[in-house]
């Protein structure tokens, strides 16, 4: 046993503090609970960002295709017609191949899961695109 030259009370505290090592079970459980709560909040927020990102990327793809179709139908060269869409961010996009200015309609795109939002681009009215739930 170590010799303690301090007062008796301080010597007792010194021995007690020096022999304790590690964490108690309660302290460890509190830390695990806090980490679990933070992880749950983070996962929910991450999933919401994924849905929003997929919707926005499909919206951008539909707008791009809608603008190309609008341009091809309304340019001065009567021989150009719209081509088929190149689909990457959307599940489906309406194919405007063969449309003419008199047969144009809305372009409908559906985003990939988990979003599954529906996007409509109104080609006859200048391609405003609207996201529908």
C-alpha cells in the first residue's frame, strides 16, 4: 500500500480515484442510446434526401427532353423531328418520336423508386414542367 502524506480524507479520495478504471454499465448504455437516437434521425433524413434527389434528377431529365422536343417541333427546319429519349434518371418518359406540331402532347415522366413522382411537361404550351405526387 502506498504511503499517503496528505490528510486522511484526501488520502482516501486519492486511493478511490486511482483504483477506478473504465466505464460503468449505465454510462455505456447511455452512450449507446444517444448514438442510436442520432443514427435513427440521420437515416430518416438521408432517406428524404434520396427521394428528393431522385425526383429532381428525373425532373431535370424530363425538362431537357421536353426542351429538345419543343425545339425540334418549332424550329425553322421542317424536316427535323424529335428523337427517342435517353432514359437514365427516370423510370419512363413519353417517347415523342414522330410527333409533328399538330400532334404534339404532354410528355409524362415517372421517377425511379423510392420517389415515384410523376412529372408532366406541357409541350404545346411552351414546356412548363410540373411535379405531381
